[in-house]
C-alpha cells in the first residue's frame, strides 16, 4: 500500500515536471546549449540496438569501469556497447575508451525523455555504475522488461538514510534489478536494506587496472634512455611541484650521477612554463624526438597518452597533484608497473588507492619540504625501492579479482 501511495506521488510529480519542462523548453535548451549540454534533451543515439547499455555518471565512474568495459569488448562486439554519462568530462573520457563504443550524454530523468532513450537504444541489458538510482530509468527498465545490474556499487550511510523511507517504492521500481555487485561488504549490507535482490561483494573496479604492457629495454631505448640510467618519473605534476623537484636535483645527482628526470605535467598547456623552470639543465621536449640521456638530464612529456610508458621505464615514481592542494592523481598506474611510489599529503581524490598502497608498504607520503629526505634512502638502497615495487605489483594482482567478478556477472545476463 505504501509503495502505491509513493508511486502515485511520483506520477503526479512527473506530470508536473513534464508540464514545466514543456513550458520552459526553449529557455532550457538555450541555457543548456551555452554549456554544450543540449544533447541531454535529444535522446538521439546512433547505436546498434539490442546491446549493452552502461551508464556511468561522471569522469570518476568512467575511470573506474574502464577496465571492465574494455574486457567486455573482448567478449562481445564493441559496437554493441553504448555508454551514457551525465557530465561532459565523463563523456569526453568515455569517447576515448574504444573506437567502436558509442558514448552520449544521458537524458534528463523525465518520463518522455527516458521513453525516447529506451526506444533509441533498445538495450538487452543495463549496467549502472556505482549509485545512480534514477526513478524513471528504473521504471522504463521495468516496463520494457530489461534486466538491470549495478556495477562497482557503493552507497554511503547518508544516502542510505535518505532512501530508506522509499524502500517500498524502490522495491517496486527496481523490479528489473537482477544483481548488485558491491564494492565492499559494508556497501553490500547497506544495499540489502533497500533492495531484496541478489547482492554480492565483487570488489572495487577502480583498482582493476589493465594498462598496456611495454617491453622495458626496448621502450627505454626508444625514448632515448640508457639501460644504466636511474630514472625518476614525476607524473601529473602541478604548479610549484616541478620547482620542488628541480630545487633538489643537485642533491639527487650527488647520490646518483646517472639520475635522469621525466617531467609529465598534468596539463600540456603548462609545458612552456615547465621549460622555463628547467633553464640551467639540459632539458628536451618529447615532441622534439631527439632526446638522448647521454646529452640531457630532463625529458618533458608534452604529449598526452604517454604517462604509462614513462612509468613503465622509471625506477622511482612521484605522483603529482599531491604535494600541494590539488587532490592528487591515481597512484595505481605506477603500481601496475611495479614501481616504488612517493606522493604528497594531498590525495583526497584517490584516498582509497593510497590507503591500499600504504597497507601494502608500496608507497611513501612526504611533505613538499621533506621530499629529499624521502627520496634519498630509496636512491641509496635498491633493496627497499625494489621491495616497494614488488609490493605494489602483488597488490594489483590481488585486486584484479574484482574485474573477473564483474565480467562474470555481466556475461551471465547476456549469454
């Protein structure tokens, strides 16, 4: 009875919102067009119908599900996978995942737009990443008898409390939800308080990286480095961080005369600024294609898409955006290549990854003014550095099970 009352209220709200939407449609489209978001009103998808629809809200969710999507594309034709996002940054990242996978902005959660969206995609399976609970999306899935899975599912205590009063309505709307693959046991227990469906702990897809492997010796030579060089790669560096490492370069060279530095600024538009900071050193741009470590000390990566290669050939990785308050960047990338890692104390955007690496003794955290004290022992002791790298690699292997768990769960519903 409760769910019928709540459903009636939802239906009335939908009618009211549809009326407002139609009345103010020209104004809404005008403003959305100004932020390049007007396609969220179109539901115009040129996709192969009857495929897998993956909805990942933003950039973080796209990054988390990347490995699973690529693994799925090896099991089913990639052209049968459609991705929708609710942010432009997420959309841009989704478009780069695979040349045959189509990606679009999702529509606003209105009944008319959702109905048009379902008609355009006509999915045989919907995979929702993390915690995107949209009433009209679930209603259309139920109406069209399309199974829904939740991937990498998480839910906070705050969200749980907010949704609990609507448990009966969620149970009704979520009639098409077949499986919730939770990130952790805690997330699984919380979802069990909302949905009476199959729920399993599948692990965190964020840690299930599958970047490309690069042959060490061949890649070093291709980049212009010698096998005996000791390479520090400073990945995704942000303002002031390049100065931090350059200030201590003389001390580092005293410890390791064969030391070379790869600087990979997070934003390529800062390359000229970084070049200027490197005055006094023999520094070369990657795009010049003439770097030779016998003649130069620093290579500045001024192209996108090469950071993983840089991590693969280094001896020690510094992960930027973390020594000053930028939130940090993903340390699991150098971990995949078995590198000892140093980060700063500002890593809120990747806190879970840092916690995992700290527990495995695969990363060290350093204040910006104490980086020399953190780096020095790792230059002087190959044993400690190599041990950290091995710990990082073993951690990634242990976490890879989440990818297998999710892939198995998805394939079960499309076989």
